[in-house]
């Protein structure tokens, strides 16, 4: 009888542990404040006692399960607690918004006098300390030698009266020609990524698991799919810039749906 009871307890404990482990998932989220990504914020799963931080674009991943409570904190931000729901794990990127801290000034106390509002009356009551008056001896400028002054530089366009007859109109004309007919302004050309660079960036940023499990793109179709994704929209919207990482992910997901429709 005792052995049977032990077996039942062991079975219940194993079943409960298995159920709990099965519920643990990976939460992919981004932390923003006033639509700006928050980098290096501390993310703590209070329930599971695990900690991580957001990356340069405010994103993070952490192991969690439904009903876990996570805390987002930072030096310049208000601490926020979020209780996770099942729908939070179903989102591609779960968005968490936090608020910036507002530094409040300490109360300013004016004393020991209380102002009545009557300027004439208040001015008579408040004592003002007189400023110190320092008497300086008179300066004899004839005894002071001024050094470090450079000799006057002669203006080649407007010479002094002694050289007024030596105006060089050739130099004036040359200077004006350079001023108004100089080199045209440099045109700054925005860098445009080609197909090879796009392929490299896409492979670097997204894992094989992301292609196969999230986008449902097989290994054999991956190269074809990457070529299919490349278009002028990549450069027009600057999707390869770090600040547009979320927009790039949304673009790739949309393209995967188009790709699968064509494959059918």
C-alpha cells in the first residue's frame, strides 16, 4: 500500500513538472517610449527570476509563460510591470510602452520674509546687504607696453591712401570669378545596397529557424526567396538601416506571404 502511494505521488509530481515545462515559451518583444526604441533597459521576469536587457534597437527575448510578471526598468524611465497573456506570445514582436521620468523640482521656500504683494511695503521690510566697493588706483597708460600685436596686414583690394594708385584690378577680377564661378556644390549620393549586400544582411540578421518556422520557407527555397525579396523598396525606405529593423522584419513577412502564393 505504501509503495502504491509513493508511485501515485511520483506520477502526479512528474505530470505537474512536465506541464509547467511545456508552458514555457520564448517572448519576443520591443520596448518603446514615445515611439522611440529604448536601448539597454533591464527586463526582469519576476516570476521565473531571470534577467535580460534590450539591445540597441530596444528588442529582447526572454523565456516566460502565461501569467508571468515581467518588469521593465531604466535610469531615465518609469518602472513598468506587465502580466503576460497567451496572446502576447502569439505576436511576432510584442510591443511594450514605458514612460520617461519627469524630474520634479523641490519646493522653493522664500524666507524669513513673507511677501504681501505690495512692492513698496515689501522693499522697505526686506534688508539688502550693500555690495563691496573696491577702489582701484588710476592707471598710467604711458608706462604700459602692449606686446603680441601683429603688424597691419595690407588689403590687396583696398590699399591704404599711400598706395591708392596701385589698385590691382586683375586680382579683384580673379577673386570675383572664383567667388561666383567656383566649383559646383558636391552632390552627396546616398548609398544603395545591391542584391549581394541585401543577401548578406538578411542572412546575418535572421536565423535559419526564423526562415523555416516563422516564414515557413524551406532551406531549398531560401536563396530563391531572398532574391524575390530584393526590390527598390529596400533602398527607398532605407530598410537596411539599424533603426528600421522592425520595418525590415514586417517587409520580409509580407514578402513571404506573396512568395508562398506564387509557389502555389
